[in-house]
């Protein structure tokens, strides 16, 4: 078991360069560091650009910034993963996401194990050993929820479960044919209550601009939910964003695919 991270590794920013959300007061029955989530009804999750990935065929650790709807930073999220798994397994790799607050302390940890099955084939999820999943801990060492892929045919589907393994939310994404086409259109994953069947939240992959969509694998997501939703479920929705990003959008940018295809194309002269 890794000890909670106290100092954010390699991501120090100059004082005053980042506007952080005001630290809320401690709340009853709220894990330390998650008070921020109690004060918001929307999250913006932005993957940061890694320069080395743009100029080298090298998969780096992902880094995300989580903000409220006013653009104030709530968390930094840093990936921990095996270097060789990143190069060889790409989006199938396992990871640990360290969610770090304004005080440079790890307040949430998200673990996803490596799965050799193709995450783009939703039928694999019908086999329990192939279903993609993540576990959310807060404080570190205490599970507060899980995100698990569920059996589906034509669209990505998931369950969010509480600490007791009870299904709380059911999530359904766009159909396969719409998932990656029309890149300037938002892709909506609808979150419904298992108990009532009513939609209670949404995760939207937003268009990030032509240059970023074509030349990078950097993504931008919006998450909306009721203000009074349990902070543990809000954290689980955030964890689902990372799983969706890896399963469906953590791939080579278009220009790199074209360069590789051109290099492998037989010379017709």
C-alpha cells in the first residue's frame, strides 16, 4: 500500500499563477479534502498538454486539472503507472490517479488494474474478468465507491457502486458510430439513478478546438450533478471521467496516425 502523497511530484507552479477555489470549512461526514466537492454542482476536467508526447513517440504520464464552473482549480490529478505498460499497452494500461488538493496533499486515490481485453469491444464486459473498473479511496485505504463497465452491445455502459457494492448509478454513452466521429460535437454520457431510472447527472466530452483534437490526445470534460449529491458519488463520477478518457480517447493524435500510415504505405513508383 502506497503512503498518501504529501508533496505533488514535479508539478510545482509559481506562487499566484493558479487561482484555487476557496477552501471550504470542515463538514460532518465528509472525508478530509473532499469538502470542495460539497460546494459544487459542476466539474471541468482538463487534460494538460505534455510537450514530449507531441514531438516524440513516447507515452507520458497523464496530468489533469479539475476546476469548478468558474475556472477555479479544485484538484491536480497525477497518473502513476509503469513506464513499459504506458508504451506497450497504451490505453489498456493500469494506473493510479493521485488526486491532490491546494495543500499538496493526496485526498483521493483512484486505481484501475491492467486488462488485456480490448476496451473498445463492449461485449468483453459480459465476462467479469474482462470488465474495466476503477476503485476510489478517500481517505487513502478506505474504499468509497467503484466504477465498473457493464455488459453492452453498441455503446459504453457502466455502473457506479457505493462502498457496499450496491449499484447506485447506471451510465450509458453514445453509440459506437457516434463515439469518435464528428469530433467537434459533444459526446454525452447520461447518468441515471438505478432506483428511480431518472437521469441525475451527465458527463460530456467537449470539443477542445481543432488544433488540440488533431495534434494532441488532450481532452476536456464537463460533469454536472445535483449540488446535494453525496461527495463520494461526485468523486466516483470524476473517476469515471478518467476511465472513459483512457478507454475511448487515449490514443494517437490524427497527424501521428497519418505519418505512420504514410511510412508503412508501399512505394508505388
